[in-house]
C-alpha cells in the first residue's frame, strides 16, 4: 500500500456526484480512478469532467487489482449485495447509510466484510464535522461532567418527492438514523425509545403509512434523557442542531450560516441560513472520505463501523414499533467480540 488509496466510486446520483467531486478535489489521501453508473451517459460525463476512467459496470472496479477500495453510493436496495461482492473481491468499503432497508441483508453484509478482513465505513458524516468533534472531545475530557440531557433537531427545508419517500425505508431510517448514531456517539448506549409522529406537509405521506414530523424520547443507560425532533418540511431552511446538558457545563452546536455576518437595516436584523445538508456539512463530507482513505493507507480501524450502522438500524426499528404500538420500546445492548450489539427487548 502506498501513501494514497486508489478508489472507485459506484453510483452517480446526487450524493455520488457530491462524493466524486470531493474525492478529486479535497481528499489528499485518495485518488479517484474510476466512476461507475448504470446510466452510461452519466458515467461518461462525470468521468470526462473529473478526468478519471468510467464505465457502466461495477465489475470494472471489483476486478481491478490496482483499486484498493470502493465508495458505494448506489440506491439503498443495492448496498448490501454490493458490500458482499466488494468484500469477496478484497476491496475496502465506504457505504452511504443505511446498509439495507432490511435486517438480514444488513447483518450478512457486515459479516461478509468482517470475514474478508476488509474495512467497512458507513456515511454518518456528523462524526467528522469540526463542530461536533470539538464538542465530543471536551465531553470525553470530562469538561461537561455527568450528562443530564441530550437534545437534537434535524429539519429539512421542504418535503422531497413522494417517489423518494416511497423508496426511503420510512422516516426513521431515512432521517432519524443520524440522530440515533449521534446520540450513541455523544452520550452512550440507549435503553429505551418512545416515538410520536404525524404526516402534516403532504396528505400522500399518510397514505403510504409514513410520517414527516416526529418527536423521539430517549433514555440512556447512564440515566440521561434525550429528545430528537425531526421534520421534512420546516420551511425556513435546513437545521441540524444539538445540545448536551451536563452537571458542569452545556454544549450547543447550531451553526447554520453560509457567512458569519448580521445584516442590520432600519428596524431589522437578518442573517442567512443554509438550505440543505450539503451547504451545512461541506467539511464533514470531505473529512469522512479523507479519514476513510487514511484508514486504508495506514491499515487502521475506521471511525464508523458496520456495527454502528446495525445499532442505529435497530434503534430505528424500535422507533417504528413505538410509533405504531404507541408505547415505549426497551432495548438490550451487549458487547460481543469487542463490538456493541443491539436487540429489541422481548
């Protein structure tokens, strides 16, 4: 292994374009050598734009011995199978969340990567954002003291298309999964989930048995409480904020500006506001790919594992049960082979 990891990227939808451009321009430890998409014209256009090889077949990545790793940004139903195929080919893997919309394929994919001895990193980008990392470092150092309360908000500006929502896996897996991972990372393991939800922005969402607004109450195993509020249609912009209250201090993360200025005019004060996650998290998305490439080059563990993805998936399923059965749902978590595993309590 040299000082740069050679990567192929599969899937050139919105996030695929975003990751590909970051790999070429902002990740010094990575070299993007090939992009792949079933849409041959799309693959050709992106290959030409970035100056890399392109093709319509992922086999051209998996069968190339010079490629060290694959970045998986194909539609979610194809994640798990591609993780298994990449593992069998000996490629390290970065995959957007979730691994799958179903439990069994998710477990098989994680086991395949583990058995093959390849690295599997999931795209929980908040773990790489400078603001969140600064907060977690000080929490880990004991400056916050005992955690009493965790509060987080994740709100999109407008509802996506109904076709997207139909294929998203449901509100909790599409949206709240990030907050569940963030809660575990910042505070600790979760013992109980209690969810409430409603479909308010578009009547068609209720018609497909989904929601667009949710409140989720958490109870952590250290005794702390938590609450997450999530919305698909906040209207004013994109918000992703978190607050952790402790016995010694409180930390708040709520930077949503493109420019750090206040505009003052007669009788008013205004600031700008980001419209989506790509504007809020440019550094985090670059950092997660750079860190993955460094893990490949340095042969070290990745910072967000397949087991982290499985834990977040179980918490999403617990929230779904809570919503539909209108009750709190208990979780069991335990360590096996050095990895935390989650189950819904009987």
